[in-house]
C-alpha cells in the first residue's frame, strides 16, 4: 500500500490553478477583472493563437507599486481585502489573490507596471518558479503578458476545444464583462488584427446597442424596481421579439456576470403564453445588492453566487419582467414607447428572398427524379414544391404501397405490405436536401439576390460568420463584410431561394453556440441550416407527386432515417401490433 505523502508546492499550485484557469478565456477574464479593479478606463486585450501562444491585457489603471511587484504573483496575496469580515462585503471582481498566482504557475508571465505616484515602475518576468525583476519606465498602468499557456501541463491542452471555439470563448467573456461597464473602453485584437472596438459609452443602453446592434436593442425594453437594499434593472424582449435559444439571457450581480440556473425558468414563467414553443425571450438583468446579502465566494472561478434570500430576488425578476410586459402594445407587438423608436425587423422586405417559383412535374420527370435526386429536376423539386395538395386527395397507389394521405398537416400515412408508415415529411425532406448538398462537395449552385441582404448582427455573431465565410461559400453563399457588425449577403444556395436568409444564418449561429450538437463539421452545420429552411414545413400543402416522391425516397433506404439534427422522420406500425391493440389476436 502506498504511504501518505505531502504534495510538493509546485503540484499544489498547478492543481489550484486548474480550478481557476480552465482555458485561455479564464486568463483573459481574470486579467480584465484585475484591470477594472485597478480603476482602468481603457482596456486593450490582444491574443495570439486563440490565447495559447500569447495573451496581453493592457490598462491605464492605478498600477502596482514597485515594492509590491513580487507579491503580485504570490499565492493569496491581494490588495482587495484585509480580514475575514471583508469577504462579507466584497464589491471588487477579485479578492482571493489567486488570479496572477494561478496564471504564473501554468505559463510564462511578464508584468509591466507603474503607479502614477512613481517615476520608475517595475518589470517582472516569471517562468517555472524563477522570477526576475527590473525597472520599467513606461506609462502608468499595467500590462500583463501571458505566454505559452499550459506549457508545463500538456495534458490540459488535450481537453481544450478547437482554436475557433477557444477564440469564441474569449470573445464571449470579453463582451459579457464589457456589457456591464459602459464607461470603460475595450479593444480586442486577434493575431495582430483589430477584432472588436467598444468606445466608452454614455449609458448602459448605448453599450447594449454597441454589442448587440440596433435591431436587437430596439426590440428590448428597459425598466427597473428598487427597494432599500436591492435595485434590479434590465432589458427585456418585447412580445414580438424572441430568440431560438437562451444565449441572450444574462444576469449580473453588482456588475459581475454570473451563471444563475433559475433565470431561464423565471423568464419562461414571465413570458408564458407569449413565447411560442422553441422560442425564448432575451433578458439582460442587473442586480445591485448590498454585498452582505450575496455570497460571491462559492465557486472556484467566481461564476456563481448565492443570495441571502433567493425567493425574494426571484420574485423581483418576475415582477420586473411583468412590469415590462404589462405595458400597452400595438398590433405589431412593439411597445408604444416614444423614448425607444423601433426599426423594421425585416429590413428589405420580401425582396431579400429572391424570386420564388413553382414547378409542375410530369410522370417521366418524376421517374427521373426518383432515380437521381441530385439531378437538376430533382434539385428543382426539392427546392420549389407547389402548393397543390388538399387532404381530400384520393389515395395514391404505387408499386407495393398505398398512400392514404396526410394527417395533422405533418405526417404522410403509407400502407406498405403489413406495415403502416408515418413519415414526418418536413424532417424527411430536410434529410434529402441535406444529403444532396453534402454530395455536391463545394459545387452548390448560387442564386444571386435581386437586392443584397444587409444583416446587422451582434458583435459575436458577426465574427462567427466571418470566421466561417469560406464554408458558407462552399454551400453557395456570397457574404461580404460591409461595415462594423454588418454583413452583405449577395447570393444564397439556389436550393434555398425563397427562404429567410437572416433566420437561416441565425440558426447556424445558434448551432455553433450550443456546441457540437451534431458532432459534425462546420460545413455540415451550414448545410443542415439550409436544408431545414428549404424543406417544406408542417401545414404546407403538397401535391400528389410530391407525396409520392417523399414516400418512394424514404422507402429506398438510401438516406439515414433521421433529419440532420437527429430527429427521426419515419415510424412503422405492424399489422400484428394493431391487431393486438384491438384484441384481435
């Protein structure tokens, strides 16, 4: 049996660092928070190789006194608390003295700093426990340079995401922090290029507009509630504006972005009866509370907090959302508020979608399509289905099957031998289109739009699309960078013309935000979004030829029996199952 032994200081530091520094984004978060605690009004963040090779955070804050520079990277050394009672009234971002110590134990770190009260500042370099300190005559403030993150813990690198994903994590934390401090200017550079610039804003509403764009900010309504020890304010979705996920539901406590597991539930209660299934309100909620009424010391990375009276805070969030929703609304679902003018949600109108046509199919053409769905006729059919089907259509007889019709506006019912098949035609059609796109391997035909679509996106979404512009071009899109946060879409895949370009792209962005749900490539995610919006939907009317095509293509078994997002599109009930159900056996 192995004997118990004390761990070495280096191992203990690496274990502690692992709780605080999960990835490059954690280092960026801790350094930005230190800059804010130092009173910085300007913060410049630079990253190289998604932060793994280099992270630099420069500020114009109060700096570090030369005699304290060695303590800056010492474990549990901090300027923010002095005794245990200070923990009960924390208003700063940092307070445990773990950030710089943790970062220095898993990287090579350089600190350049000068207090305005000193003529000469200090330069500290630390690597593998070795520390070198020299003079520094630069500007007042602090610059922290982190290089070769996790160079001494190679196992940690194996658990990091792709470089693009790690960069997105950095961008997310950068924007989340910047949102709550509008008076501070933020700059983010990536691999030597300008990435995000947020000038100091005159108000929280202006900062919301900087980050999310005018279309989003114009569809949010601000209000607040206040009592003696708590003030809660926030921007909430107007009834006509919903998102496809909860990614824009954020909670801040005394300026600190936190994860609050009950926020989504509370908002779903507030918007019950307003938000349709699969849609969620946006909400940016800010809680200002006496520090002794909230515990910010319950999570190693300070991501969570614990309220002294959670039910009371939950009640305030519900009341504030209700206060916003109780206002008078016009028919378009927009608040009649002269302070916040509302721009058109669908800028450009129907012209953005190109020209939609219908296609009539002869018997010979149908036979050709069934044998080669990727043919031009097949592509046309899968793109432009005429609205000719009525549920009163008689059954369609084929070879070894009989189509009984469509039930609930969504399912084709087919009698095939001793089986009764139910086919979700939207999901099936979605799979067929997806397989066609993927089979073309970069040769998807484009449809030029009569009028280019201008998409103003939130900062993060804008960069996600630019990072994957090459994959969009392979699918048939033509997307250009028009201006800050605005993209110009000149062409879309021909197979998707008539679809809503903005919604199609937003769905792709959401699939990225939700992680590798499909466990596929970026190209597959884009193709899945295009297929979903090009396929016929429940409630659409299908012609007899269209129904037969979907039934025949399903029967061939050449396609996976699930839509690209994993939902099955066919279910069979055997005759014997029905006979047992009705006690005929």
